[in-house]
């Protein structure tokens, strides 16, 4: 069982920045996608950004131009650089890993709070 550990969450002011990290417990050699989801109170979990093992990326419309996802395959780690943060970004952010063809893993989540 692969374990994912998130870090980097915290409290920031509007317009500030945070960098989230997610480290996998094992080396992932197969085709895979790592991503970040978030869930605000009373709302459904939504995809924020994803990145493939080939480093192709995709973003939710709400974060395009502000967030950047990247990965370091040698370190089994995915990052989410979040700039120009807004109160609407407040949520628990979860790391997610899909290993082809059908394995799925979730991290425990890290809280991001953006004050007005």
C-alpha cells in the first residue's frame, strides 16, 4: 500500500502564497498521475490540478494562472505552488495518486486557510 503525506498548509492573507508538498512512500515507476484536490466545508471535493508521469498538466479554471503543479519523480514528490491566494481557496487539500491501470491512493489532507 502506497502512503501519501502532505505538508505545507497553513494560514495566509489574501494575495499570499503557499507551497504544498506530497511525498509518496514508494518509488512509482509505472504510468501514473498525481494531483491535488480540495474540499471546502459543505462542498464536494474538486480537482485543483493534475500532472502525469510525463509532466503534462491540467488545472481547474478557478486556479489557472495562479497555481502551478510540478513533480520530482526521483523524490516521489508532487508540489503545488499557490500564488495570489483568495479566501475562496480555503479548503482541505488532498494529494491523489492514480497508478495505471486502476490503483488509487489518497493522502490525509492539509488545511489551507486564506484570510480576508
